[in-house]
C-alpha cells in the first residue's frame, strides 16, 4: 500500500544579504555615510536615497579628476608622490577646478 504522507526535504531558506548602495551604484565612496551626513546637516526636511547616490558620485568624480591632474603635474616634475604644491598647480591650471576652488587656500601649496 502507498504512503499516505510524503515528506519533502526543502533547503532552509537563505536570507538575502543586503547589498551596500555603493556597490549597487558602482561607487568607491560610501553612499550611506554621505546620506547620513546630509540628514544630520539639516539641509532639508527629507533627503532621498537617490540624492545621496548622486552627491556621492559627484564627489567621487571631482576627487578622481583632481587626483589625475595632480598626478600628471607631479609626473611632469619627475616626482612619484603628489605634494600639496602639485594639487595647487593642477587646480590653477584647470579652468573648471580653478573656478570651483577660486577662494580656497591649499596649505603648503605655495
């Protein structure tokens, strides 16, 4: 006679591990930290997640651009290490960065 009950063994359900927003957006800078800084700064009543992702992407782009220009300036001088002077020269030579950082003083930049 056949079995009245059939038992199936199911694999225990695995919980999905949360993926960081930085990884989802393919960014190296921390999206969560920028978002919490926006919230703590009280710049607005509410701050959306896409706003934090966008600001993080802009910060990462600006930093990458500045470091690439500084690296080029240091390489032209025959140096391997980026010094504050290289950053200052790179900022003053690039019209966009010069406009953005017009009233900024870089310590040790000369």
